[in-house]
C-alpha cells in the first residue's frame, strides 16, 4: 500500500532520482512503524535496538523483547 503511494509521488522524476527517493521514503516509513527501529522516548538519538544492545553489554546477559503493549489516543 505505502509502496504504491510512494511510486505515484515520484512519477515524472528522472529514473536515478526515483530510486533514491523511494529508498529514503520506504526507510523512513518502516523506521516509524517497526518497534525496534523507533527512537527511544527518553533519548531520541538512540533506537530501541541500541537500547537493548547497551543493556546487554551492561548486564552481560542476552536480552530479548518478548512482548509489548501499544496504546493509541483518539
């Protein structure tokens, strides 16, 4: 769905630019939607993956994300 929308947005652009624009749009789209790629709320410079890796190094134990809850405000 998002892929089709992004393709329509870049119609009329040169081919080499289309590829780069689409790659950037898709990367930002998935970074917003994948939990492990999202920014850590207390430190936006760090992703959730970075947070887990730093905790693994700090505690010396393998840490896995087993579940999470998503809240939405309407």
